[in-house]
C-alpha cells in the first residue's frame, strides 16, 4: 500500500514538475495578496492607510509627494505639457480632473509584493541582491509613467462612445447635466487608473520581471547546480 502511494505521488510530481516554477510564483502572488487584504485596509477616506488597525498614513506623505513631483516633471518637462500643474501632491490640467496622489497611487503594494515573491522564490541569493533593487526601481519608473499617461488621457473630455459603455460597465444613467458629466468623468479616469493600467502593472510588468529572472538567471543557475551535483556524484563513485 505504501509502495502504491509512493508511485502515485511520484507520478503526480512528474505531471506538475514542468509547471512547478509558475505554480510557485502564482502561489506566492496569491499568498501575498491574501496577507495584504488581511493586514492592510483603507479608512473611510481612501487616503487613510491602516495596517493591523494602526494609522500609518503620515508615513506615506513623503513618497506621495515624491510621486506627484515625479509625475509632474514627466508630463510638464519630459512630455512638454506646459499647462500641467502641481499643488502639493495634487496634479492637474486646468479644467480637468484634479488627481490627488495618495498612498494607493504610489505602487507601494506592488513593490512589497514583488519583494515578497523574489525573497521566497528560487534562485541564487547573490544575484537577488542586485536584481531585486533593479526591479523595484523599474516598477517605480513604470508607475510614474502609468500616472503620467493617465493624466494626459483625462486632459480632454471623454469621447461620446464612453457614455453608453459606462452605462453598461458601471451601471450609470446618463443625464445631460454637469453633475452627470463629472460622474462619468471620474469613471473615465477610474477605467484607466483602477482597471486597465492596474492590471497591466500587475499582470504585465511584474510577470515580465519574474520571467526575466526565471529564464535568464534561475534556470541557468539550476542547470549548473544539477550538473555540478552529477559531477560530484560521479567523482565520489
């Protein structure tokens, strides 16, 4: 009975063995997201950061201000939009939606998530010492570009085709009033801020960084490690 169980276990392992790396990556991804949801919450105001019931919002003021300044420089100086403005951690074009950079806009969750995944993922520790900081820097830059592009997208009024789409997508009812216009304007912003670019940030950039680590660093390291173990065994025999 024990032999049968053992064979069954080995057969199962052989089936999943080719996918063990992606399975471990997804497990770490989901585990972190679960831990984050259990430990980190927003207050009634989305600006409030609660970690295990403690208000840590003030500790994020610095990175919020830095992010706002970085986005402002990108849009105003790098992309050449001279009418783009900044007031504290609020960035905006005249007449458009004012975007307040709060802790949730800074990419903190993604930075901690990628750090968590890489710390517990396979691979040489020495190479993690430079790959992790480099990847976190890349994630920071991508987040700045994400916010900059969103600000440029919402600079002008949303297209007419968005009205019926938003009525379906967010269950809104369009009325030809200023109040209704601004409700749809906020939804237009959130389609990119909370939906499209957030998923690209998670499923795109983070996955690509992991894939680079897996294909260019971890797999060669594991092959070299296995080859070294075989050579050691042959010498011992």
